């Protein structure tokens, strides 16, 4: 199960899912107020988004699933791992932030400028995109900016999505018992890699990995490199042993397709 970031929808995983499909059944879905999803105009928070994930796993007839969350999606994954531990086999938190901590406090120098540029989109797109991708990658791959230009959220949808970060969400990372991998891109200018990696210190047995030359959206910039780390973790004997000790069982599915 792939959980996308705040600015995106499930299509951000197209290239990444292709790397995973020979090994796993891959399901990427649009969260509330994202992509093709249409939901009531009522407020929600990370708790409701985590409940949505658990409900989707159940609706698909799965006992449990591996969960990969990137950025905003990684925050949802943290909450889901605490609220719905039985539905998560193994967990990958990528380029994400600690739930309940102000994003502005994580990057006090860069975030005010980020917020300013975000409010001025699409005029500010070139500078805004540099928080997600290194400049040389943008120059060589201008099509990557479709993650921002293809966003069709209306004002109400954007407001509800933004409000999620402002809502208080209290969880203890020590309550996450799923075998966990924490991933960071070394050149992430939005969420400092040191902050992302710090999550692992509070999750028992968590592994960490840093991918060189990759920014905030490594699954687009270098999907093969991110997938190699994820596949190795999900197939590792140590992860299997830990999963069995925690009564999380084996992995779901074989080869499959992204949705």
C-alpha cells in the first residue's frame, strides 16, 4: 500500500510501483481531497486518514499489508501503525516528519519561504520545486513538475488538506511494533534528513537508510534506488523474524499491479 505526499496523488508512484511489481502486489490510492477521490466537505485529520487506510486494507480482503508512506503519507502511516497495528505487516517511512511536530519547527529557515512560494503557485513553481528535487534534476527532467501542475484541488480541498497539519495528533512512536525502515534522501531540502532518521530511534528495531544524490521525492527522482532499499528490507530474513515475533506474519501477495 503506497501513501502519497501532500501535493500529489497516487500517480506519483507510477515509476516506483513498476519497480516493485515483480515482487509484490502494489496498490496506490488517492487520499481524501486528492486525485479522483470525492469526499464530503467535512474536516478530518491524520486519524481519519489512517482509518481510511485500514478500511481499504479490509475492503480488499487482506489480513494485513506492507505500508510505504512518503512525506505527508509517512505521517499517515505512523498513525495507522499505532491505531491499526493488526493491518500493517511491515512499515517504510520515507522522507517524512514526526507526527504532532510543527513542520515549520523542523525546517525553521526553509519552511517560511516554502509556504510563501506555495501560496504563489503556479508563478513560483521553479523555486518551489527545488524543495522537492535538486536543481540539476529539474533541468534535466522538467516533466517531473507535473506533480504540482497536475494538481486539480479546488480551494476547499486545499484548505482541508492544509488544516490536517495544524490539528493536534498525539502518538508515541514507541507504540509502533511493525518492522520498520526509515528512508531519507541526502539532498532533501524540505524535511531535513536528520529529522526523518531520528524517528528510528524511538521505534524498536527500526532500520535506516540514506540515498545519496536524492531529494525529497526520491520515488520520482530515482525510483530504482528507493525500490532497491524497500525490496531488500521487505524480503530480509531479519525483518521476517521480527515480524513473526511481533505476530505480524508474512507478506501479502505476489506480483501484481498498481491502481
